[in-house]
């Protein structure tokens, strides 16, 4: 009879430890559900932040493209001015050479 009591006590202890393990598992599950809710809130906040960054970056890229366009136009205008100045200088030199040629051939 004492063996049956010992076995019953042992089974009771196993059942008790299983219940304690189950309680821990349920507590961890509850805390993980709370963590998942917090994570969901953070993900929503992250999505909103990413949308703001996307809008901001689109505005920055537009401004950047405008700056590049303006720089390209100013370089083109500078080249046009340089070509015009070079043509004027060549015309002045041709005129000077012609004037010098007149005095040399006289």
C-alpha cells in the first residue's frame, strides 16, 4: 500500500509541475501578445514616418533636379558668352591684321 501512495504522490508532483509549466507558458503567451500589440503600434508609426520621409525625399529630389537644370543652363550660357567673345576677339585680330597689312604694303 505504501508503494501506491508513493506513486500517487509522485504522479501528483508531476501533475503539479506540469500545471506550473503551463501557467508559465500562458503568462509568456500573454506577455508576447502584449509585445505583439506594442510591435504593431511601432510598425504603424514606422509606416507613417516612412511616408513622411518619402514625401520629403521627393521634394528634395525635385529641388536637386532644379539646381542641376539651372547649373546646366548657366554653363550653356557661359559657353555661349565665351564663343561670342572668342569670335569678337578673332574679328578684332583680323581687323588689326588687315590694318597692319595696309600700312606694310603702302
